[in-house]
C-alpha cells in the first residue's frame, strides 16, 4: 500500500499547485471522476470490477493522460483559450519586432539627429538590455497582482512610449523612449508565457507555446522587411507610428479579451494588513532578486543559457544582414536587403505548425514509457536541432558568405532551415520553465528571458565589430560552438535535472531549519 500511495503523491505534484479559482484564488472541488486521475493499483490488492455505463467510444484513451488537479485547466472552453493565445501572440510580436524594425532606419535616424550609425545602433543594444531588465519586475508582479493587470497596463504604456519615440525631438529622447518601450513590451513575453501555462495542461502546452511564440520569433524577421519598405518611400518616424498603432490595437484586445488566468493571486493575502506590513510583504514577493536567486538551480541556469544561445544566434544573424549581404550581393536599397529577412521569417512560420506538436509528442512518448510525467523529458525534443541542425546552418551561412560561394540561394536556404529549427527548440525550453515550477512560473520565465535578452544585447553590440575583425565565417563558427555546448548541457539536464533541483531544495530546507533553531534558542534565552 505504501508504494502505491507514494507513487500517487508523486503524480499529484507539489502542494503549492492546489487547483484554485482563476479569478479569486479559492480552492475548487475535484470535478473529475476518480478514473480520470492517474493512479497505480497497489500490488497485491484485489481489483474490484464495476459495471460501467460509459460507452466504448467515450472511454479515455491511454493518450489522455491526466494528473491530480488537472481540472483547473477546464475552466475555460477551448475556443476561449484559442482567442487568448492569438491575442498574446500578437502582443508577443510587438517588442521583439521593434528590436529589429529600427535596423533599416539607422542611417536615416543618424542623419536626422546629426549622429552616426554606430551611435544609433547603440540604442538597439540598450533596447535589448531594457528587455533583459524588465522581466525581474514583471514576473514577480504578475504572481502577486495577476496576469491581466500587468498585461493591460503594459499594453497602454507600450503604445504611449511608441508615440514618444515617433515624436522624439532629439537623440537623447529617442534613446529614452526606446528603452521605456522595451521595458513595457517584454511584459507580454513574460506574462503571456505564464498565461499559456495557466490555461493549458502540460501535455498540451508545447503546441500552444509554439503558436504563442510564433509572434515573438516571426516579428524580428519580418520587422526589418516592412520597415525597409517604409523608409524607402517615407520617413523613419512612420515606422514608429506603425508600431504605435499596433500597440494600441493590442492594448484594446487585451482590455476586452484577456481574463485573469492565474490560479491564485497572492494579493488576497494582503487584505486587512497595516501599511508597513503590506509594504514589507509586497517587497518580499516582488523583490527582483527573487528571480535572480532562481539560478541557484542548475537546471534553470542551463535552460536559460540554452535559450540565450538561440537568441544570440538569432540576433547576431539578423542584425548585420544589411552590412554583410548588401556588399556581398551588390544591393543598394533597404528594401532589397530587407527581402533576406523573409527567409528566416518563413522558417519561423513553418516551424509553428510542427515545433510545439513535436515537443508534446516527446512528452507523451516518455509518459507511456515511465507511466508518469517528468518535466525534463520535454527538453529531449530540442537537442538534435540545437546540437546539430542549427550549428550546421550557421557554419554554411557564415563560410558561404565569407568565401563568396553558393550565390544567393545558399544563405537563403540555410536561414530558412535554422528558422524552422528554432521553432523546434523554443517551445520545449519555454514550456519546461513553466512545467518545472508551476507555482512560480512567472518568476522562472522572467529569469529565462532576463538572461536571454542580455545575450541578445551582447550579440547585437558585438556582431558588427567582431565580423569586421575576424570575418563572418569565424563569427558564425563561434555561434555554432555556443549552440553545441549548450545542447550537451541540456542533455545533462534531462538526466540529472530533477536530482539537482532536489539537492538545492534540501540545502534550502536545511538552512531554514537551522535558522528556526537559532531563533527558538534566542527566544528561550530571552525568556530565561
């Protein structure tokens, strides 16, 4: 009996993941019949046969894996989940798109403000740094006050700061408004990922994440193409007026269509507290260092570095296209070089249809093998693409440009393939961040995005000087090696990630126990 009970406890998950009301955080009844919850029959107990009234075609198949507490994901109908995913995908499109839409405008912005392209490019690196800092504030805030409040607020602020960028009277204000826009736009990526985790089961999240991430990945590829067309015929300010319009449209959709999805808002625990206690609690829960401290877990650190390797690869590939491919193929206008961005964009679009499904398929395959779900199994889906296909594409791209072989078709094909491959990697890595700590998903996702956009800023700032110094071939080789090393680390996480987490938790519990003992001893001494 004990072994069966222990296995059931494992399946049920941590105590923090009690299913609660989406709006008010109240505990729910378990509305699923006992047969829908995964259990193992204790060895040696007689099996009681019960006559069922369920017809054969209504019976649950082995693929319909359920865990205790799964009924919380049934609170919204499927069509409502699809609408939420589409709205969040549009919002996720905005901030990453803005990070690359500016690239074709750099010479025009520099001319307007009597500056240089190098200085204006610095604004993009600062934009990505803003995207890296934002998560440590947005993630914890969404755990306390809910996802909807953070998303709607940041949606309207993103629109306002985009208008400010379009109206910038000088270079300093252009820099400031760009950074503020990045700070708001990243909230869609952080909180949006947590919303997907709130409404979809673990065995369904990969597919949902794939569609959600399509906006965030397609945007950086297609953004320069559209802005290249605009600056060819119009002013660079019209690029940011377009961004403002999209931001306003997204803010309206968030206000009308996004419900509160979080299972439990910690703000309910603040009711009735004094001002000082309230402030202390809020700081304790929203302290940015809560996010940074999560990197004590080696599995989360490795996942963050692996995501960073992919983002480094993406931005170091997209940023120098105008400077690398224009002279190589004798292109003369921003619109011509912008056409090259379509190749990875189409790859991201095609990968949307298959990447998430591949991640979910991998999870279900290992559930059949083990009889239970282990979050680290999802990471296996991305290893062949991160460790082999994308590095091979980077090497072919870099050295074909460096040695001037293959003509236009070769770089276009490999950029398309690496775009597809990235959509086979990101759903696994992002979904793992939610699966491994569901009760702190906002903070885990925030930490992942923080480190990945720090590397994105580094890639954007370093790629051009590095290419000028060592050539595009060797720079692509460095990017490929980064990906290969990251894939080996991810594989180690699939084998030992759970053990690493348990070791960190054991150290934390021992430290808390010693602290309690010291406090109790001090209280006894004061009494005596």
